């Protein structure tokens, strides 16, 4: 995979133009960044997110199976509503290990094996 270009903000644009690494905030929050993107562009987006996550905390909310499939179970935190509260949990790789032999992480999510589904 080719190296992703630096993420430039208005504060760091001059530095990016010189080829220096941009200054990233301590946390980046993105809500459904895949909306309107071609499926191939979503895989490029995942690479950019992973590159940024190596240098800062990145939190992404998504409903995209294509985007989820670009990550490992260790990268994913599922949010469920329980008793009118949001409950955050890491996926337990041991629990889903057998499922992953035949299904992608996105397929497991679609089948509601991972949780994270809307309240009824």
C-alpha cells in the first residue's frame, strides 16, 4: 500500500506544502465520513484514518460495512444502548474468532452478532 499524504488543516497548510508533518489535534471525531463516497474511496479513507490514528486518537462513527471491513476487531468499539445509556465495549476476538473464519467483520455486524444495532 502506498503511503497516505499528510492531513492538512488551515493551521498547518504551509508546513504541509513544505513536506513537513502537519500538527494534528489530540482527538479527531468523524461522523459517517464515508457518506457519498465510492466504495474504493472508502478503502482509501480507511487508510487515511489508520495513518492518522498512528499519531493521534481517531474516533469514527459509521454504519458502513465497507468501512468496517477495512479494520481488525481490535480497532472496533461497539456502542449499544442499555437502560437509556450508551455502553461502549471492545470486540472480544476470542468470541468472534470462529465466526471470522467464514464471515467478514462487516457481515458479522450485518447479522447482529457484534451488536451496535439501533433501539427498537
